[in-house]
């Protein structure tokens, strides 16, 4: 089975309990991280936003509710996660949802003012390919926003972080929803994800400029914000 199919099957299997367990596992910190990130985004009327790996719709909903004049397109690989998202977003007219592959997006070049991806980049088999697709579909001057778990720099905190995600999180998954093996894999994707510094370099190597990194909760998560250069800047 390919890694893509393995990931799709994994998220299909945990979709019904994903939100409940996500709140427990992150101690509700993921909401604080998104709130902090949103303060740096400055959404404008008529902005068109692509929310990749939208899952059950948390970030899509937050953006659509913050400004009802924006249009949010949520894309996810898992049809079961999207089914949950459809129920949660039914009251919002400025959200549309579709199934798709973040590494092979079915959108023309320069389609979006923002591309966001929350806790999804680490699940892509090829981070660089995903970043290139995000760059392609952004309009010149558009903004990329990545919210993702990260490895703390402090050795003591990093040991605690890895113990929690490597040992306690899978046990919680097994105890609460009977999905211990699935949450072991989610820890592996977190452990193997690039550091904040390495991810910043990857974003810059893709062609983005003005890369900014916001650290959250002792370095256990981070937001990267970057800009696709204007066409005149690309030509210089």
C-alpha cells in the first residue's frame, strides 16, 4: 500500500473521533495557536483562501466566521474527514469543500490570496512538492500560512514532548477511541517533521520571501508565514 493510501485510510478511520481526541491530546492548545496565528493574517473582504488538509473544518470555519466576505475552499484527502466538515460548515455560505491531493492540486496557477495548512504538512509524503504546489496556486503577493507541531529546542522540554506524544498520546487514542496504532503513526510524523529553522529554509528555497516564524507553547508548535513575490520582484 502506498504512503498516500495509508494516510488516507488512517484519517478515514479516526474521523468520527478526531475533534474530541484532538482537544484532549493538545490540551486545547491548538485553538490558542490558531488564534495567535489569525492575528497575523489580516483577512480582507473578497480574499479567496485555500485551506489545505482542512480535516473536519476547524480552521476553515474560523476564517469564514472572522470575515463573512472571504471565500474559503477547504481541501482534504480523506472523504470521511470531509463528511464531518460538511456537517460542521453547513451553516456557512462562504465555505466550499472538496476532496483533493495537496501535492497535486486541481486549481489554476495564481488562484488564491491565502493558502493555509494546519497540522497537515507533516502528513504529506513529499513536503517540498507540497510547498511547490502551494506556491503555484498562490497569487503574486499572496500569503502562505503553515501551522504545525515542532520540536522544542530545550532538551528537557523536548524529552517531555517526545515522551508525551510517543507514549501517552497513543495510549489515550487506544483508551478513548480504540485507535492506539493510528496515533502511534501520528507521533512518528511529528517526530520526523523538520525543525522550525529547516522548514523556514525549505519555504525560502521554494521561492517565498519575508518568511516569519511564530513559536507556540515552549516550541512544541510553530506558525510559518511567508509571501509569494510580486511579478515585478520575480523579474528583478
